[in-house]
């Protein structure tokens, strides 16, 4: 699901184990909308009585294409208000053996008449597995394996000079250490390997269109206020 929304979201604690939410926002990853219509987002979150099992699902739907610009004849171009984008997300989390967590995460999205696929709807979908071991309350090790399919090259875009799109299947393996030296500080060194299975002979996705895989080492610092 998108990380940034500007709007109103209401939450209802139905029972001790069940919460639902519903609301409207101004679109994906933005503070100001790119058209004059709102998007809807809702979610449902359930945990069992022991809090060791969690099921979560969320849906966002609404027009996300840019508003059409009026040309000299007064005719409006791309009808951004009428082309919906839909995405759902579901995940399952299970705690076991006191210090272990296993998460399975799946999502799927559809964009009506995308800019890159104006004659049809574009879609993308994927699944990720997370395995987390907590050594202490301040130190944890996370491992992730992810598979992502971008059928039409509408989501993996904007990072290459030779070709703006990269349709195909993507995989990644990630190893992350989470350390909390203080309650409001998280230090996250990470190793990540990505690789791509291309559609036909499409341009490789990595290293400015030169490679079909990449290896990254990074350190992230999160400061909470």
C-alpha cells in the first residue's frame, strides 16, 4: 500500500481482537491531488486472543492518473478522474518459539488505461516472506525473500536513462540487523541482492540499463520523535 496519504481515516475497535478502518484521501504518495477526485481506503485487522497470530487486509481504490489538460479546442485529454487504480494488500504474521516471527505478505494492483498501456489495464502483484529472530528487546535479525511481477512495466520505472520501463519478474534476498541503542533510535545495516527475469529482450533494470542484477550494502538510521 502507498505510504503517504492526505485525507481522513476513521478507526473502529469492534472487539479486543478486531479493528476496521475506512476513509478517503487525495491519492497515492502525495499531499496534493493530481486530479479532482478522492480515493477510498479501508482495512481490517484481526489478532487472536494470545496476540501471536495476526491477519491484516487493506484496499485502496480511486483515480490516480493526472488530470487531462484542456487544449485550444476545449477538448480535455486523458480523463484522470475516471481511470481507477485498485490495490489490495494482505499479510499474515505468526509468533513462535518466543523470539521468532514469520510474515507472509501479498499484494496486487490494477491501473485502468495506464500511460504506458493506454489500450488495456496494467497490473502488478507479488509476495514476500519475512523471518525475524529477536535476540533481545534491542537487537533483532530479519531475513526477507521477495518475488514481484510487473507485467506491463508500470511500477518499476524512472531509474534508467535508456528505457523508462522494466517489465518482468523481480526477486530479492535481504538480510537486515535491527539495533536500538536508545528507545527512539534504530540502526539498520542491510545486505540486499536483487535480480531480474526480463520479458523477451527488454533492457536490464539495474546499473542504468546494463545489468540484470545488483548487490547493495546500506545502513539506515531511524530517529523517532
